[in-house]
């Protein structure tokens, strides 16, 4: 589904060239939920932006279903760290917007948007404006708007990082429920080890300078996952192993 082939990313800073990432090779199958974990500065977000077509590799390439990713497209939906919603539109109008962009008339788009509101548990807040919502609700609305694009791949850049602990756990469970019913492929960036384990079929650990794949860890935990999953005996094993990798990555 997604293929990262010998990708290297370098940036120019004045007279200097910074080798930020790579080479990175990564294969993500259709319908997988892959979390990417690593210390600050290892290139997680840079990699995600190249997957989404927002940045281009210095060398190597990214492909979706065998086609090179060279620019953003409807196949690739992005959810950012902060909910990106139009403040002058209601929640329902925000979600209807990408549907209207597909040429669907407004009345039908609003009706379809209601279905996406229901999917993320915001059916009672369609007439509210983003400023009237909590942080968790805004992220739910941003997720619904991205789902309304009908992407093949959902790219998520630490979307729950600013939420309180309880809301974060609720959003994790909500996301797994939406993912399991949608058939989407998801790539999710996080700093949080328990979150990476709970959400992912695989946890890809980036580390070093330049950032490279230190390990691609398969998470063998049963699905569907609920809050009870977090007390599964294997979770502690995964946490210990991944924490050791992150410590090594931080000092590399």
C-alpha cells in the first residue's frame, strides 16, 4: 500500500547541509495500523510529511499503490497535532466542506457529514463552532473531516499529544473503533510508548542522527483492543523493550 524506498532528506541551513533522515526503507500493507515512535528530532514528522506529499525526499521515493507520491492528494488524509478547522464554520459545515469539494451539492454534503459526525460521537454538536468545543472534541471533528475526504491512508501527527490523560485514552479507543470499521491504512506518529503499543499492529522505532529505522516491532496483542488490553502481560514486555530502544536512540 505504502512504500518508502531508500528515502533520504537533507535541509540547507545557511551554508550548511543537515542530513535529517535516512536512508529509510519501510513497507506498510493495506489496512495496517502502523505507529512510528522515536525521540524528538529523529525525523518522525518529516517522514510523515513525505508520506503525505507535503515534502519531497532529497533522494529515494515514496509510493502509494505503486504510484509515486509527489504532492498532497485525496488518497492521503492528514490529521495534525492541532485540530485544523475553519473557525467561522459550524462543526457540521467543517465536515461537509471536503464533501462539497468533490462536487456534491451542499444539502447532500451536509446530510453525508452527519454520518461522519455520528462515527466520531459528535452527533449532538453539529451546530457548534470549533471555539465552543473542548480539545478532544475538536480533534474528533478534525478526524471526521479527514474521514469525509474518503482517503485510502490516514496520516496522524501526534494528534492526541495536547489532550489530558483521560481524553487521550478515550480518543485512542475511538480511533481504533473507527479504524476497524473503515478498512483504512493508518500511520500514526507519537512520543508515547503505551499509545504506540495500544494502537499499532507494528511499532516502527526511528532513532539516530540522521534518523533511521532502528526496529520494526510487530505487536501481537488481540483485537479489538479496549482499556483492559493495557493490562495484558505482553504490554509490559513491549514497553520495556521499546523504552530501551528509545534510550539508545536518544544517545545515538
